[in-house]
């Protein structure tokens, strides 16, 4: 309530000031303001040029500042400052995370016997992932694909109800609705029974979350904290770096990760979106340690409380020759190597037969786009499934602006028609797969804190293959000839949105 009141007071104050001074805006004040904004835009453009950014981003900012000087000026102040410089705020977190992973996971060497069963190109991929993520692939972890919201939250709620020691939750979006309150009631009940409950939510993603919801949890013994709160009116570039992770760990033995946030729309209860097509992953065994460690380091960054003790980091091991390989990787602006993006790139370039992708947002950088086009031109089966309806119109049209390049290279593009597609999947050669929180866009590659599970020859990978084929059946293929006939207004929307693609 306090947050909303601050916003309301700020807007009301600005409105009153504009009304009281409206006579001046037609004269010297308007002219002076325009000159000031133009000069500021020129200075910003000059500094962007000196920062030696990616040329596409530099040109995009120059165009935005030239065409929309006032909007571009405000947009730059909020989102535009060089993320390489701004992410220095996370250098300490990066150092602490690396130390923690080295200490906890460093004694787990790669299982060479299992790794040698892979092809040489896949061995290189997982050695890269090991080096970037500081943790080896696990062959002692059970996974199950949870297709859509009903399966996902049925499993999560059941796991939380059975908790004996602790429940750790980390979500980008948390809503005060039917599902959110069902989860809240379970957490309160468990906290009162002596179970340690820790809840981390993103301050921007969950900005609508009510104080009553938060206070009710806190008053019942639940430790709940916002990740990187942004306080008005002193907005800064911190708003640009968000925690997009969706993690649930119960008793250190069971974990969940994937694309679903906490809200009724993820159960298909939103009239506009309708059926919500998404994917989550159940994890049991050794790899839960990596998922737990990601949460504990985020918790330490937010609260200053360290919990790196065996009680949290000693999952019950499971062994089965058919489990296959499982690797949990975290990515974020605190890492110099763009971990998830580089592993995605390695997956794509390792493909021998097929590359299948599902993503709600598709704004690839030059590396990923080139890799996909070269793969398709070399005869590899490349398919991409995207939503047919938008939830963010700017991103939606920016994604569509890439269709021509994809289609001309022989990549098959499909638009999901049975509701809204939010699944974030990559499948290579029908045996190697990624599932998690990362979209195929600039924000996930460079700005957001993300987490993905990489699977090799697991039953879960087989399930993802079947789900992908089923999604194809519920999609319409986009044909180049038809795409070229799209209305001029849509072309304008796409071209305008494309200007912002290096910034999204």
C-alpha cells in the first residue's frame, strides 16, 4: 500500500505542477525544456559512442534518442546505462557465489566413465558448462517433466505439505490471488509447525503483491524478502537487473525449476490468455544441491544471512542407470561469461540432426541468430514455436521482425494457437535438452538472473520431445509467402519494435 501511495503522490504532484504552469509551457519554458532535452540526448549519444558497446545497441540507442528524444532520454536513464559498468554492483555477489560453488561443488569431479559414453561434441558441451557453472553434470538425479500449471502446482503443493525441515521459494512473480493464497496458507501452516520457510520474490516482477499478503506471512514466522527493491522516486538502473528465477526446494531433497510463476493465469484462469502452455521440472537427488546453492546465495545477497551448512546441502542420493545426465546452471549479470547464452550457443552448434526451440520471447543476438541460420542452411532440422498472441506487444512485434531471416534460411516457424505459449525449451538431436527460466532474448542473456536445467538422455528429454511434437500439432506454420503479404501496419509495428531489440 505504501508503494502505491508513493506512486500516486508522485503522479498527483507532477500533474498539479503541470496544470499550474500550463501557461508557461506554450512559451519560453517549453522551448527551454526542448533545448535541454535535445542537448542531454546529444551528450548521452556521445557517451554511448565512447562506451564501445555492441554496434547494434549503439545504433539502436542513437535512433531512439534522435526519433524520441524525451522518451529516449527517460528510457535511457532507467534502462540504458552500460550494463557492464552497472553490474559492478554485483561483483561481490559474483565472487561470493564462485567461492561457495567451489567450496561446495568443487570436490565433485566429472564422472569420466559416464561422460565418455557421450559423443565427443557433447562431452565438449558439458565440459564447457562445468567450467562456466562451477559444478559438474550429475548422473544420480531423477527428473520429471511437469507439463503445464495443473501438473506443476499439484506437485509443488504436495511437496510443500510434506516438508519436515525447510521450504525455500524464489519466484519472479507472486500474485495475491487464489493460487497465491493457497500457497500462503500452506507456508503459514508449515512455519507454525516449526518448518523453516524462506521466500524470495523479485521486487519489480511482484510489485503488485500486497503488503497484507507479505505481512501475514511474516507475522506467522515466514521469512519473506524482496530481491533488489527499487524505491521511488529515486529510480536507478538497478530496476534493469531482475531475478527471473523460479525455484522451489523442499528439505534439500526435492526441487522444482521452470517457467511458471505463482498466479492464477498460470493455471489458465485468465480470460485473455486462456490455456497457459508452460513447462516445469521436478528434480530429486544430487542436482538438488546445485539448485539449493543458487537459492542460498541469492538469499545471502538479499539478507546477509549465510546458510551453507550440510543440513541444507546434503540431498539423499539416488542411483539408476536410466536417469541420464542433469546439470543445473545459474546465469546473471554477475557473471562475465554470459553462462546460459554461451551454453545455448554450444548446444546449437553441437547439433547433428535437429534443433527445436520454444520460447515466449524470441529476440536473439547476432551469435545465436547466426548459429541457427547456419545450422538450417547446412541441412539441420530447425524448428521454432512462438506465441500467436502477445503479452508484451513491443517484444511480440520485435520477435516477429526476425521471421523473414529465419524463414529464408529454411527454419520452420510455428505460432502456438491453443492459448498462450510460455514454455522455454531447447531440444538438440532429440536427446539433449534445456528447460528453465531463460527466454531466447537479450534480457535473459545479459540482464536477468536465470537458472536452467540441462538434460542428456533422460526420460525427461524424451517427454520434452513428445510435448514439442504435440505443440506442433496445436500450432500454425508461418510460411514466407504469407508472411510477406502481412499488412503494412504490422510491418510498421515490427520495424519500430526491431529498433528496440538490442535493448530488450
